[in-house]
């Protein structure tokens, strides 16, 4: 999985240069713009957030002010939110961060409500879009004042042909 913190490729990185070897494999991979590395300036093609958002984002060189999701970090117009409501019409490329797997609900801050993956979920069905990213992520069972108690948390079995 890609790191959550900002990084970039710095061909001048050498042993002992602050932030280099960020991926643990390549000297040119360099941390920037956070914590101990806040003195390392990130290049302009990197989104910069004071706090890592739960909404996925990526660098979109075609972004213009006013386009949905653009200016996500409030600094760079090309920094763009994607996939998470209300940006679900902007699809994330594989390079988007934070990385999340399809087939799994995505609650980076956790949730007290039970949930499951329901392939039959779609817009307008109670409990669907629970994580705000995947239509198939569905709240179920007790909790939330009983709103989802009628939805079983059992996973449906897939019948093989």
C-alpha cells in the first residue's frame, strides 16, 4: 500500500539526507511536508493537508478552480477529491490516496455500527453506501437507534455453478 504521508521522487537524495529512503528501498523516495520532515518542501505536484483527509484524493493536472473536487487541499487547484460523496462522480485512479480495497468497507476513523458487503446494494436502499465510498457497503443489525435492525449482518453465500 502507498504511504499515507506526502512523499516525492528526489534524484539528488543520498544517505543522510533528511527524508530520503521513505519507502525503505529507494534512496530517491523522500518524505516531505509533515512532522520531522516539515522542513522538506514538497514539490508543487503533491497535495498538502494539515490533517490527512478520509476522502480519497489525487493530483489532476487538468483541474480548474470550480470543477468538482478540485483544490481539495485548499492550496493546489490540481489536488482533487474523488469517489467519496459528494465527489463520487469523480472516479479515483489507482494512484489516489488513501488507498482502499474494493470489496471491503472503508471506515478509516472506524464505526460503532455493524456493516457488511452486500453486492445487491444500490442507491436508495436502506443502509447502502455506509462508508460513503462503496455502494455495496451496508449498515446492518442493532445500533443507530434501531434504524438497521431489520437488515441481517449475515453475509449471503455465493452459489457456484
